[in-house]
C-alpha cells in the first residue's frame, strides 16, 4: 500500500461521520499553521495568513490569503456526508427477545450491500455541562455493534428475482438480546456522562469494514465513504501543500448534506461560501466592488466522484465518453446544467491539468438516463463563478463499500496543489489567462 492510499484510508477510518471528517480536517489545518476563526466573532485577517472556519461542526472552509493583494479566489469544494441510515429518536424496538433500532434513510443509497456486514454508530451528541453550557461531543462506538441480517432464501424464494426493500421493515439493525437495552445509555457510557445529560444527538450507521487494496496487480481500492471523502481529503492535502499565491485566495471548502439536496445552513445551497468571501474582503479593507471584481476573476472546482465504466454493464455508460479507473480525473458535463462545466470552464481546467501533467477524462450521462446534481451548480447560484464539476472514477457509488483506483487519489492531490497555485485573469470578455 503506497503512502497516498494509506493516508486516505487513515483519514476515512477516523471519519465515520461528517462530524468526524470535519474535526479531522480542522486538526490537520491547525497542525498546518492555520488559525481558526469563529463566525460569531470579529475577524482579523492579514495578507499572507492562513485561516479556517467551521459551520455546524460538519462543514469547513479553509483559506490562504495571498501575499500582495486579493484579485481572485481559487475554490475547490467537496462534501463530508455519505448515504447511510440515521438513528431515530427513541430508537429501541423490541421483537420477541431481540432489540433492533428504528432508522430512516439518509440520501439515496444502494440498500442490499448494507446487509450481513458489521456496522456501528457514529455522529455527535449534545451534552448539558456545568453553568448552563451545552457541549457537542463526537460519538464513535468503536466496535462491531449491530447488523442487518438478511432473510434466508428458504423464507424468501424470490429474493434473487428482485426485491423491493421497505426501509421501515427490512432495514432495522439488530443490536441486542437484552430487552432493557437503551442506546442513549450506551452513548452516555461511551462519553462518560449521565444519560439524562444528553439532550440531543445526530447519530448514523456506518460500515465497519476497513479499506483494502485489491486486484491482480493491486490496482483497485475499496473503502467506505469514498464518495466524497476521497475528494475532500485530496483537496485538503492540496491546499496544505500549495505555495502561497501573490494575488489569489486559495479556498478549500467541504460542505455537508450534499446527499440530501444541500439545502441546509451548512450545505452548498447556503450562504456559507459567500458569507466567508464577504468577510475576507471586508477584513482586508475591500468594498463591494472589489469583491465582485475578484469573483469575476475566480474559478471553482466542484469535486465529487464520478461513475466509471462498469465491467458488467458497459451499456449504462455514454457510448463516446467512457470513464475508466486509474486513467485520470473526470470532468463532468450535463446539458441541463446539473453540472457547472461549460466549454470555457473545461478549457481553463484542461489547461491546468496539462500544466500539472495529470490525465483527464470526460463524463456525460447517456441521453436517455437522468443524472444527479452536485455542488457546483448549487453553490454557483450564490456565488457566480466560472468552474467545472470533476470527480474521481469509481464503482458502486452510494454503496457502503465503494471502489476506485490506486492512482486516482494521487492524481487529484496533484491537480489540487497545481490548481491552488494557479492564477486566472479575465483580460477581456470571455478571454482569460491561466498562469
């Protein structure tokens, strides 16, 4: 296993929920010399400085201010959440001597792969502390805690002929045979607090299987939450490793809730990005015009993984835009603007890839298949910037155990660093320089 893959696996292993992912990025930026800002406090920002801010504990925006002046923003965005099951309030359900948990779907997932594999619970809890304080604590019950057992073929002879899962019946994990079991008490024990002091929580199931390298020549990787921690992690590494620009603010942003539409205070459809750009501009003495001028010179890369050609379902891919694992980054197009890529954005980003000597591919859905949307076009409605939607090729997207290529993370880390060090200037109309 090479160091790039090991770094990715280590990050994902420590990030069973979006809250853990953002805390791990927070610690990485602190270790990298970035200063933490608070949205509820005044900001003091200096040229040449490194800063970051979080929102809701599940989104983060880190930025490096240029040494001379602010003339543009180079932004790479990704997301921290993945399809899973949220644990409902009062979740304990008794069935005979069994205790199972009441759950609801979070995002659009492949349901069948969740069965018959070790699962656990992670997220956050809100704890009542001394003097009226409310503290948020991360929760990760680090053991094989529960499972979704399949119904035996003898009791469901049609199972292999196609089965429509009912999430309120089929997808309730078995956790105990102790009829007095109480999840809140288990979480309290984990956090070393009283059960009554836990007054709120956001808890989710996660797959316990570790990341693996596989294939005849060790060319594949499989892991939970590759979509989209593979992109978020690579963007973070790229910013930490990039050289400071003279005139461009380098921005890494990881949003939450992409899998459920981004319409939250910490999602891409929030004001988080624009609020932060305003505060950077104001703190450096700019006005509304200077901000709009900088935005006109800016560029955004929305990084969210893409569908590779499936070895058993080649017909599901576009006939002339086939995407392969380990063959380069994927630039995504959609005529209905579900992706933000257009000819101009494609040309600019392809030029950056060529300068970085990173291969790239193009993805378009079959014309008779509706595609999903992602971060680019949603955030672009709040901050109108040229850009592209990209991703890394993967198989089994939205499974609890997804697959990609050994080379892919390295490609994205390399292009992220090059992207952050690039300066784009609008010289006239639709004419740009890329340096």
